[in-house]
C-alpha cells in the first residue's frame, strides 16, 4: 500500500488505527530524506493536535518515533561528518532537526498527566517518561553537535521529568529502546544521569562524531553512576545539580547552592575507575569499549572533563619566532585575520530558538 504525502485530515484518519499507521510507516521513503521528513513532520503535527485518547496517542508515537529518528539522523549526517556547525546554508536543516526532536520529547511528556488522569497504569506512564527522556537526550546531543548552547528551559524540563519519575516511583522503570544503541534496557534514572553527564563532557572541545560516541558510552556505562539527595562521604569525584534550576550540573567541590535548592548528587567513582582501567590496559591509540573502538584521546578528554582536573596538552620544544598578542582586543584582531572582528563575523548573526507551546508547563 502506498500512502503518498498526507494532508492533516488523512493523517488524522489513520492515527487511531495502529495497523494503518504501521502500513504508513512501512511505506515511507527510504532514500528521499526530504520526502521522509515532510511526512514525519505532518504526523508529528497531527499528533500534537489530535483528540485521541492518551493510550492511542502513546501507541501512535511509538510507531512515528522510529522514522522520525531516521529522518533526523539522516539530516545530521553532514554536520557529523564535517563538524561544521551552523551556516546560512544549513540553518533550516538544523532548525528542522531540533524542532522534531523537541516536539517528540514534549509530546511524550505532555501525555504523562493525561495517562495519570485516566489511571492508565505505571507501565504506560513509565514508558512515556522513558521515551521523553530518550528524545530529550537526542535533542541535547544534536545541540552539542551543532555547537549550540542548550536552549533556555531545557535543563529545567529535564529535571522536572526526573522529579515526576521519583514522584510516581518510576525512576527504576526500564524498557528496551533500539534508538539508544544499547542492548541492556536502561532505567529512567540512568537516562537522566546520561543526560547530566553529557552536559558535563566539554562537548565544545569535541568533534560531532566524538559527541555521538560519548553519548553511546554513557548509555553503556550509566549503571556505574550513583545518584542521591545527600552529599556523599569522602572526596571522590562527583557532580551536584539543583533540580529546581534551569542549569547543568557543577563539580561538587566548586558548586554554590542557595537555601531553596533541591540538590541531586552524582557519584562517578565507578565511571572514573572504568576510564582509568581502559587507559591503563590500552596498548595503542584506540581502546575497545562497549560502543566499539574509541580513541584514547577521547577517553582522556572525558577523564579530564569528569575528573575535576585540567588536562595539559603535550608541550613540544621549538626555536621558531612566536608573536604574542596582549589583551582581548589584540587577540580578537589577530584571530580574525588582522581585521576588525565585526567585519570578520559579518552583520548576520546566527540565531536558533526552540518554540514552546503556549500550554506547555515548563516552570
């Protein structure tokens, strides 16, 4: 059966029929990425406005999310290959990816109170939370691969989802998810920890491909991270985050929490021991990990980013003449090819923003 490009009315008609929706998903283009993206976007738009019962929306989302992820991964290939960031030529593509992933995460999150109201059961609420966290990490990873800051309110939304998981006693809920690349089912708490540590990985210093590898490593090693509401004893490595704030974690030794903070502590002793063990036993430039062969340079970078110490680059002796620029104005002048920074950057400043639905509660 060939569905072609659907209008909103046609899409609405098949959303409530699992068999018809699966036929639609199976008939989606395999190589025409633009066509695939248009049809996925149409389905997401219809799901955001449908009046179907929440359980039917949950079932429909689980069918739509696989081609949605495929479309986003295909659109991101150029960014991952070239680590080029945002340019005027690819801004529209980047915006499409971020909006699809952000909307997917929001759709799952918005289902949670509806499922609770209908007393759908913890299994379905746990699944919606799990899928929402998974989509949030995909969105977060895409932002880093595009070398963009995390949009306002995104950290707050992540923390809120973890609070909901604890409220419903679903932090330990786990299920399989092929999009994560890990054969071991992850819990909601482990997904939350992976998202937090990805935000502490100094991704601005990594290539887009290395950022994707870091996310895969965190999926495989999430069980090595411990989380709690009380400061851990001892002086081991760890992070703390105020889950009432719109902020990423900070090193525990450097964090300042206000009186109204709701701190969450991450102990990563096991994770740091794993990194140290891999590097100690490595005999080449790469090491075998659950995510495949990974460069020792990336492992050392993560060891530094998560370990509260600064990694010094190798120093090479030279007798060449060195020009020193003193002061930020001079530094900017030389970095811009000996011209005014405004002339180098140009009048067009790249800006990407994430639209929030009017009814969305992110406070």
